[in-house]
């Protein structure tokens, strides 16, 4: 994408959505209710690049050498409940020599509606991909030794942890509140002997001021990607 190009990244969950625009203008929204879709001017423009992610907990990361498309549903069913009616897809994650298997069937329609509302400048639309895919992509792009990327919304913490190019963790935790999400973050770091005091944690979902301050008590830095 050219330096002057425009990009919108939209994250969607059962409770609503948020978005970030970069390029000629830089805008980050808070978490918004679904009703805001029809009044938000950002969705009445076309962009050079569009990303739409769904915070689906139905994900599994499979080493590439063990993956076969015919086994995708079975691989996903090993880690999460998959109904017969659930559509299952997969997408390569070459940065970690793996394939992300996922289902966007979480009884929501907002992500599909957004994909039919936000277009590229050539008039085409983009596929909705799982949030974990973008977490892993952003994780690989970080330059710090300890790399931590997370998203949190609607009772689920999405977390990936790496040291340099070595992926240590890619998981989704049920967390009823942000305090519980922090517990899983610290437990994961402790398991891999990563010190939060010398680490920066990056969140893709918007953080409240209270959440940001809470994380700053433990981490060297807190960033929103």
C-alpha cells in the first residue's frame, strides 16, 4: 500500500465493533454498539486496504506439517465445540509454520453486514477473518524479545506470546471480566518465565483508562495496535 493510502481495520464481536483508520487521517474508535454502524461516517468511504476481524473463540493453530484440509473440522473440534452447521475455514500463518483453523459461526451477523458495507476502492469486499489471525500477524511484526499481543471482549481473552521468532502460546481463555483476563495473562507469562516488568503488552481491542492503568502497574509498556 502506498504511504498516502488509506486503511481501515474493523474488529467485531457479539456486543459491537471498533475500528482504526490509518493513512491521510488516523482515527481510533472506542467500542461501539451495533446501532452505530448506520451512522458512522467511516463506513461510507472506500479504502485502499480493509481488514475485518471477528473475535471468534472457535480457533485452533495446527502445525503446517500436520495439517490437511479434510481434517480441519476435526482439528477444531478437539479444542472447541463445533456444531454440524458451523462453517469451518483455514488460513495459513507462514510466520509460524502453521495453519489457523477457525469458524466464524458464533450467532452474529454484524461482521457480515460490515463486510457488505466497507469496500475497497475498486468496489470489492474482503473476507471476515478471525481476530487470532491478525494477533499472530502483529505478533510476528514486533521487534521486542518478549512479544505479547492480546484482545479482550465479551468474556474472552485472545492471547499470543512469543520470544523473538519462537511462538510460545496461542490460546483463547474464558474471562468473565478484565481482572480475570489479567490473571490468565500473568499465568501464561509465568509459565514461560517471561518478566512483565521488562515487557510491553500490545492490545488490538480498545482499552479503557482503568484497564490501561491496571496493566501499567505490571508491564514496562502498554500499547494499542
